């Protein structure tokens, strides 16, 4: 990965920042994006203090024009793009019957259309360099989670897109990875949207018992380096995907019961 140019959306915290660290420490040149300039500047400073070559670019992945400018800036600064990691994402928690549909649209705009926009504008350079497109999806892209309508729908859509792209790129030398973390400690649940679009504020799950963002990033780095097609993380995640494929009826009940145990679960 030495001297590879890696663009990471949503790179100012969590898995995105951890990815910037692991790729950067292995010699890659990094661009991270984020919506909040202050958080972005702080992340860039911390990464630079670790000896990582990195720039930040303020953008909103849900806006097509921001993604076009992001790709242009990366190419202008570094001369190319080798790897795009579509990491930016948002979650939500509310029953479908209660949720404002604008909340679902907002999640889809970031988690799905954001990936389409970023990939569209980075792909020409990635094609030239026979690089990689990575999509950070979720186990929720294999198994719908009650109370996560927009989130699961966006990840199912994302995985369909990545499968199409992988097939289209089959003879063009571009590697496409669908990375599916299980529950990972990050701030995504704190910023998760509720039924009316307000932020949840606190995670309903025990973050300290989850896979760390740094461990997750290491797995994604290795999978990208090996040009793997799929990455499913955590034992719980692998079991969920397997059981859902063969015993979907049983999994409906199991998943319902697990999600109902969350603090302040809408299923209660």
C-alpha cells in the first residue's frame, strides 16, 4: 500500500479515522472527508502527528457536487486516486409505522447515494490505476433489523450496487470489496436518528463489549490488500448471515428478541 492514494469518506472519527491510521502507517497517502470542519481539522492534525501524509476535505457525501469536487481535489493534490473507501454513514432507530419518511430518505441519501456519487467521480482514476472500491456495509445488509428501516434498506441497496460494480469491473482490473462489520464501537449510534429526525444522543448498546474501530480497520486493510470480494466480521455477524440464509423464519424471532433487549427499544 506504499504511495497508494486512499480517499476515505467520513474519515474524521470512528472506523474512518482508524482506516486512515492503518493505511497511512503502511505508507499510503490519505484524503479524509467530513461534514464538520473542526472535527476534520482535528483528525488531520492527529494523523499528521503520527507521521501520516494526509489532507482533509470538507464535504457532504449526500451532495453530488461535493463528491465531484472531492475527487478533483484528490487528483489535483496527489495526482491520482488508487483506493476509495466509502465509509461515511448514518443510522436510525424507529419502527417503520412511526418514522417520518424524511428520516429514511436522509439515511438513503448518505448511505446509498453518497456511495454512488463518490464512486462515480473517483472511478475514472481508479480504473486507470486498477485500484479498489471499498464499501463499508453492515450485517444489516444481509439481515433486516427491526427498528432500523432506513439503515437496513440502505445497506441492502449498497450491497446490490457493489455486486453489480464488481461484476462490471471483472475484466477491467478494478477490485471491489464489500466489508460488513458486525456491531463495532463508534459514534454512529450516538448520532443515530430517531422517528422525528432528532439525534439519539446515547448508544442503546454496550459499546465497550464490541469490536473496536481499530480492529475493524485492520481487517478491512488486510482484505483490501488481498483484494478480497467479501469481508464479514465478528462471530455474531458470521453466525447471523449463515442462519439467516438457511433458517430465515427462526431468525425473525431471534433478531426480534435481541433487538427488543436494547435500552429504550421501540419494540418494547
